[in-house]
């Protein structure tokens, strides 16, 4: 499992496999928003939590189809499926690799982007915390979507249509944490819900993803 | 004692449903026309909302159906995954577009009613929002069916999507409650006599709901049987090409 994780991470970093791409996309969205709504600091500060969350979600979405499609095309997925490691483990480690390559950089870079969006000072802690706890769910749910569409040629658009509705609860609680943080309210309950979604998704969804992958590899 | 699983045989299913279809279709037409005419012309106007309240006879049944059709798809998907009866998977497939249309009808009639009553076509109210999300789930489900060529693979994948989607749809339903306060009133219909609407509105509403359910059953029968026939034709053509 560790070896698979290391392999996927190395591929992501070296082979132009999306590492940095998600981050650049995040940056572009954050740069474009002020052009769209105007440079007013108060307005930007108010919409910053939501924009940052939506941007993070879209950046995650961008690299989802890479989770399985390359391995599916060159046959390494078949090898992985016949290896002693259960397919659930393969799915989980691939989702974790995706998170380490896409989600974690977003979390680390979020304060810088929050600065660009003139997020009020109180918001920094909550936005980083909510992204840290929420982006794993995005990767795991995304891996399920990627497993569903792996056999379909040019399934990228379909993947977005399938995955985006599944992202709704994560987005609601994540943005709510950040918004409450900015307004100086207690953000405990939504943060707990967000963590609950992430951990439940991490614990349960690999089974569904593996079942779906088995169908696709049949 | 005949078991329900006998109807997993496509032939038996088609024979029985085709005998039932005229009955169901006529009953659906009678209930729909009767219920709607009763509701529209023979009930008093609400003392504050005037005649706009009458859209209720379309809005409430379609909204109920939109949710219950997803539930029916969940059950048939489970039956397909566990017992692998093709009729079950086909029924789920046949139900999805009807569910999507019901969602649109509920949203549309709600908007038409909301404009004069709330002063807006649309508000980000929890109920309205969760219906929009439900509509997106229907779209994704149908798109996945359409995208995959192999029938069994498509049935498997959409069934799992339906299961996972149900969990997330429920989660979204409660998450949006958390996210915004509601504008939509609570449920008007209830089995509890105290909370229910007055009897004059209740009986025509019941007839209209029965009409929507029967209409749904009739449409599912037609669509499932069409799909069974289409598959047979394809199988025959494939056999001819081989022979």
C-alpha cells in the first residue's frame, strides 16, 4: 500500500500528472473573481470563504479523471486488481495519493490566496482548518466518480456531472465553517459535521468504488 | 401461492403487466381528470391566497412522486444487485426520466405559485434547493445509463450510483437545512388529522395523488416493456448476423 502510494505520488509530481496544475487553477480562479465582481475589499472579504471553497472544489475536480484512467489504459489497474492487496486498499491509497498531490497543496497555499481575496484576519484559521478536514472527502468521493467513469472514453464531463452533486454537503459545511469564522461566531458544529463526512467517506466509499471498479474491469 | 419473484421472468412480467396496463391507464386518467377538475372548480378559494392555492393539486403530488420514484429506483437497484433480475434494473432505468420530469413539474409549479405569493420565482430555501439537487442526481443517473454501452455494466454502475447517491441526497437534504432558513411552509398533508388540511381540500388532493401514482405505474410498465422488446430485437439481430 505504501509502495503504491509512493508510486502514485512520484508519478503525480514527475510526469506532469496534475501536481501544481490544480494549484495553478486555484490561483487563476482567485485572480479572475475580483475582475468579475470588482476590487472592493469589503465585498471580496465577505465572499472570500465561498470563493475559496468553490475554487478548491473545482481544482480537485480537474485532476480526478487521472486517478484511474492512466492505469486503466496501460493495464496496470488489472495487475493491481489481481495483486494480493484488496482492491479497496488500492482505491483508498489512490485517493490518499490524490489528496496529497492536490488537496494538501491547496490547504497549504490557502492563506496566500485568502490574502489575495482580502479575507478578514479572523477567517484564516477556520478556512485552513475547514479545507484540511474537507478536502479528503473531495478526493475520496472523486475517486468513486472516477471509478464509475473509468471505462468511458472522454468521460470527464460525465464525471463532473456525477461528482458535483455528491460534493454538495461537503461544500455546505466547509464554506459554513469559514463564513462563521469570518463573522466571529462559533464554528464547532459545522466543523464536526465536515470531519464526520470526511471520515465516513474515507471509511465507506472505497468499498463502493472497488465494487464499481470490479464491474469496469470485468 | 405465487411469489413476487415470478415476475422476474420478463415473459411473465410482460404478460401480466400488459393485461394490467389498460386498467391502470384508464384509472390514472379518471383520477387525474376527476381530481384536478374537482380541485380546480369545486373547492372554495383560500381566504388569503385566493385561487392560487389550487396549483397545490399538481404541486404536492408531483413533489411526492419525485421523492418516491427515487425510493423505488433504490429498491429496484438493490434487487438487481442482490438477485440480478433484469426486469428490476430496467424498471429503475424506466423510472428515472419520469422522476426527473416530476421534479421539474414540482419546481415549475412552485415557481409559478411563489411569484405572486412570495414575490419571487426562486429562493434558496432548503426545500427548493434540495429539489434542485435531487434533479441533478436524476440527470447524473440518466447520463450514466446513456454513456455505457454494455447493458449489464450500465445496470451495475447505475445501481451503485443510486445507492451512494441516496445517502448523499439525504445528507444534502439535512445539510441545506443547516445552511439557510426556510421560506417554504411545512407539510400541508399529514396522516395526523389535526395537522392535515381541511377535508374539502384533502379528498380531491388524495384523488390527484392516486392519479399521479397510477400514471407513474402505467408509464413505467410501458417503458419497461418497450425496453424488454428493444433488447429482444437486438438479441435477434445479433443472432441473425452470426447465423
